C-alpha cells in the first residue's frame, strides 16, 4: 500500500494566471510533484526489500533518494497551499511582529527571501522557516529539496526555484517569476503554519 499520495490542488490549474500559467501548474503538479510521490513510495519498497534480504549494499543511494523524493513531496504540498489567487500584500498580527523582530523589517525579510530564491545555484528553494531551538524565524536557501537545511526547522513559506516552476513562461529570468510569487502568497496559510509551529515544543 502506498504511504504517500498526491494531494488535490486547492484551486484550478489556471487559477494563478497570469502570474503562473495553467500549463506550468498542471505539469508541475500532475507530473513533477507526482513523480516525487512515486519516488518516495518506490524507495520505501526498495528499503523494505533490502531489509527482507538483509542486503544493504545500496543503502547509501536509497537513503539519499528517499530524502530527495520525500522532501520534494513535502515542499510541493506546502507550496500549493502557500499560494492563492487572492494572495499578496503582507502578514499582520504575531507573524508580522515576529518578522520585524527577527529580520528588522518586512522589507528586509522580503529582500532576503527573494535573494535566496533567485540566487539558488541550480535547483532549489527559498524558504521562510521556524527554528524551534532558538525560537526564531530564519530564511533558508535549499539545494534540490533537502540540502542546506538546518535540522529541526519547520517550513512556513516555500518558493520553488526549480526551472520547471517557471521556465515555460519566464525563460531564464527567474527574478521576474520570484517577484510575481509575492503577489500570490496566502498569508493566512503561512500564519496558520506559524501558529502551529510556535505552539510546538522543540
Ligand atoms: Mn517544483
């Protein structure tokens, strides 16, 4: 039985136009995200086989493949919910106060996350995360789906910087795509994630 399943999109594929075309979103969800779900499930099966046979010669590769696919599944599941046709503007309340406290201002935070996303070398993500040990917000620049991550952080807002997320529409101009992402951010979803994360002990 499959452990992981592809979630339904919270809106139609064309709902984020013109910022992101329906063609991109359909491919991104039904092909790319689906491949990470399948990859995670397939790798779990291969790990079970390795345990059954007591043969762990391929374990290093399997563990890496599992981390890649599981992280891809998790991040895309968050990404769809982080965006909304009615998104944009900026947060208020405790999340806004925490951003001011940990980044100095919303503008400074936005510049850091924009730069982290646009500046990924190769494929990766820019992420606003909660770090529960220091009890602070951090921006992470993630490689692939799982590299350069501080252990224990909880992603709150994730920006996909892989070429599959924008190339059909924005070609090589990743910064223009990142700029448009800000107009789609569903701050009520980010705030809900922030509230859950901050109420949990490290
Ligand atoms: Mn993606």
